[in-house]
C-alpha cells in the first residue's frame, strides 16, 4: 500500500522499491521524532513483516542516499530522521533518563551561519546539535 509519492521518491534516489522500503520510508516521513532501528522495526511490523536486519540495511541505504540523517542517541544507539526538503537544520534535545529524542525548532539563517563559521575553512555539509538533559516528563 505504498503511495505513488513514496515510490517516486525511492525511484528518484535510485533505490529499488520494495514493500519493506516503502513502508519504512513512509513511517520515517511521518514520524514526529527521530527513531532508532528497533522502534522502526516495531512500527513497521503493523504494516508489513520486515525483519530487523532489513531495517538496518534499509536505514544504511537511506542514509547513504541522503533520505535520512543519522546521529548518535543514548548509549550510542543511532537515531534516524527523515530529511524534509527545504527544511533548515534543527537541534535535538535528548533525555538522559528515558532516552527520548525531541526535535527542537529550526535554526534560523543567522544561527546556521554562526555554526558554519565555527568550522572556519572547513566545508560544512550538515549541522547536528544535541542538547542533553532531563525531559519535562522525567523531571
Ligand atoms: Zn525523559
Ligand atoms: Zn529532528
């Protein structure tokens, strides 16, 4: 039940459309917060039976093709987030108690410039900022 939009997106990135990949992309696109492989695996099991190895492989491919960004979460577990076209980078907040990752507001142009300038003559491809602390629910 993958939509044409999902199929087109996979095709445009040179990724073979399979039921598993389509459903994983669909979940990532609609997720409100970054997900790790195991939560994605749980979420996808409602739609299609995708094994965990496929989830890992697909995430790796999505990352290589620039569909998702990857960043380290609690205990070094990678978190994945769909990169919405035209959206600016945004920082994340991670709770040290429950491990939840929350998306914060987008960086403005000046903010992005400020961080990019820190790298001086290096070329910046992406900005990942994570604020660590204790979330509202765990306080
Ligand atoms: Zn928490
Ligand atoms: Zn985010």
